[in-house]
C-alpha cells in the first residue's frame, strides 16, 4: 500500500497513454438513438460513448491496458486530476460485469505481463487484488447479506440528495470535476466514488438508499451486485462496518493532497469554519464530534477523534453550527 497511494503532486500527471476507446457500431448507434428519443430528460450525455460492447473490443481494451497502462497503475491508482478522467485505470469493469471478459483471463493477463516484462509488483498486485480480492469478495457479501443490506442505515441518515448530484452544478470544485466527468463518460474511479461523492454523502447525512440508487443510475459498470455492497457497505458505512473496519471519511485536505481539485475552488480545504470553509472539512469534523465516543473505541478511528478531544467547547460549537447551516443549504453549496 505504501507504494500505490501517491498523488500526482504539483507538476501534475505528465503524459498518460489514453485508454482504448471504440466507435459505436450500428447496434450501439441504434441504442443511442433510442435512448436519446425516449430518455432525453435524463442526466448525462451520450456524445462521448466509446465503451467496448463486444467480446472482441473488450479483449482489445484489456490488452491495451496491459501493454500501456498497467506498469504505472499502482503508484497512481488513487490520484485525481481535472483533465484526466481515466488516469491509469483499466476501464474493464463494465466488460467484466457484462461477461465480455472473465475475471480469470484478466488476472492471467496481468500475471503474465508481470513475469514477461518485470512490471512493478505494486502495480500488478494492486490491480489483481481489485479483481480477485475485492470484486470476488463483494460478490460473496452481496449473496450473503441481501436483501436486508439494501435497507441498511447504520447512522439513520435520511436527507435527500442535493439536485447538483445530477448536474454537477455546485461551488465545490471536487464535486464539479467528479460528477462532471461522470455525466460525460459514465465513469469515475474508485477513489472519486469513495472519497469524493461517497464520503460527502455520508458526512452530509444523505439517505443511503438514494445514494445507492444514484450510483446505479450513473455508472456504466454499476450492476447491482457490485454497486450495492460497495456503496452501502464501503462508501457510506451504512451497514455499520459489516465488512469494513471504519467509515472512509476525511477532510478536504485529503482531496487537496490527492488532486488539483481544490486549486481555484471558492472553498479552502484547511478551513473548517468561516465563509471560505470547505463543506467537506466542516462536515468531517462535525461527523467526528458527533460520533467521538464510538470512534474512540475503534483502533482504526481512535487517532482521528483524538484531535476532537483537544478542541475547545467553543470550537466544537462553531463547527457544529456551520455544519448545521451547510446541511440546511445543501442545494446551494
């Protein structure tokens, strides 16, 4: 993990080989025309659709990733950048979920490249663990815990999604970037889903069921058995830690460290109160204050709430007041 969680740094990502993209065939063109006619009012655009929809295209996409992108996948798999919607990622999730590729052949292709070319272990292991480790584990969790997992709501969150989850029209630059690319491509990588749209949802107290439905509606790879456990269990911690040891939350400073989203944003990621305070940061500290007692007893979260114990009563009150105002005006943030 120490080798594969880097940000791009101030100089940015440099040159990244673009992923394989595919011109829509006749069938795909007909489907696009049908969707444009029947669902014109739905969010997003079909102008940039270039996903593999056949077995042949899926194999080309996989090999392109293995040849040009796998080598640097590990180091930068968590990094985000406004002009780089796909990063070093494989983009084979939709092909796997549509059964155009099998998990075994995807894993074998990465393993063979590791032995043949001496690729970095952090990249190959980091990729294989997502397919063999996490994806297969999530399938087991789905069949074990459904259907009650779909109704899980550990924190009792009931707030409606802000309208900008469907448009990207918010002052928060990280949300603009992540939701904007989602509307363009039907895609965001795992950190964008977990630590941007997902963590804001749990910090703001959004309904887990509404958020889960949003993920399934927005992403090309969002089949229910994959997206439901990842959203309710990992991103929202709505099942109370059934298969995760902590809620995945952080302040805006994490996003600043892992991206360039915060540059030029009207909010300042290091500020938790005041007119320029980052909503993510304000809500993060309020979340820790409200759950301080529970988190103090968890070794994975005890360090986070240790800082809360050092805050003055006035500091906590100011954070809570600003957090309440933020939640009350979510459509305007």
